[in-house]
C-alpha cells in the first residue's frame, strides 16, 4: 500500500510533454465551483429565503463584453433550495461586492442604504463647494467648530477620569488608614488582655502553701512571696511563731539509723540499716 502514496512519479527517459495533445474547450466554458451565497436573497419563483453563507455547487463563467478597468466580471449560476429555479448573480468590482442578476432579489440591507446616502451627500457637498466659495468657507468653519467641540469634550472626559482616579487613590488611602487604626486597636486590646492575664497569674502564684506540723496534726500555712533578687528559703517565708515551733525538737524529732546484721537464705551474712524512732 505504501507505493500508492508516493509524491514523485516515474517519467521514462523518452518522455516528451510536447507530444501530449491539448484539450479543445469552448471560448466561454463554464466551471463547476463550490461557493457560499455572498448575500441574503429571496427566490422570485417560490419566495424561499436563502441566507448569506449557504453553500452551493455553482457554475462559473466570464461575462463577455463587461469589465471594470480591465478587471474581469464573473457570473455564477445556482439553484434554489426549494424549487430548484436557476438564480444568477455577478461580481461587482466597483463596489467590491456582488449584485443579483436573475431569479432572486437581494434582501434589504439598511447599512447599504446609509452608505449610499452618505456618498450622495458627500458628492453634493463637493459640487456645491466648487460652485460657491462662500459655502466652502462656511463648511470649513462648521467643521472647525465641530472639531473644537470634540476636543473640548475629550478634554472634559480626561479631566473627569483624572479626578476619579485621584478620588480612588484617596479612598484607598483612607481604607488603608482605617485598616491600620483597626489593627492598632486590636493590638492594644491584645496587649491589655495579656497584661491582665499576667497580673492575675502573679496574684495567684504569689501565695505559697507551706505544710506545718502542730500538736493537733499537719496544717497548711499560706505565705505571701516577695519579689527579691534572690530566691527566699522556706523558713524565711514562715512567721516567727511557726519558725520557733519548727526549731524545737518536739515538733521535728530526730531519726537515727541502726545497723542490723543477719543471714539470707544462702547463709551469707548481710548488714542492713533500719530507722529507729
């Protein structure tokens, strides 16, 4: 299959293209081409509407005896999609457009009428200015005034845009200032809450509960701590009466250790220390 897709064909050494006979065609032969409708039209036979861009298999020929500055004009033959009536239209190089010729009428296009009216007004104005110099001066004055009005309006628009831009910048600045103020307030509130928490913690942990043994049992004495450079001892935090009680031997009996000798299950001598009250 690959040999059927080659791009180069084999030509024998004795090939002579001049020996190939040329086809004889009529002078104004028609060609079959594929095209789209250049404008929306309506069939004159059945009233069917054919929209712009619809594709047709058309026949193309050169119009004899018509041209525009040496540019050839072509005619196209198509058939109506409903009744198969023949419709023809030609190229219009003068207006860079197409014109309906037979079998259909072109639909109304308002922009084409506007362009035609503007062109007629322009030609009439030029003709009037050529015959009347005062009219030409008046027209130039009117054109100058129109241009000045346009420039003034443009300047006003620019000034308005610049003012709006400055106002937008001011609004942005105010918004940023408001955001900064809110952030400052939040920071101050956070600092105030942290200070209150720290104060509460200092108040809670400034009192220490110390166990004290008395005649009726052990009691807890709350001692308020003082902020000193050095860490105070437990006895320095107690009141004098409590320190006196702690210093007496009756409150804090001394414990002694006694050595006890014995043997374990294997008969080895072991010395143990036991507390004696």
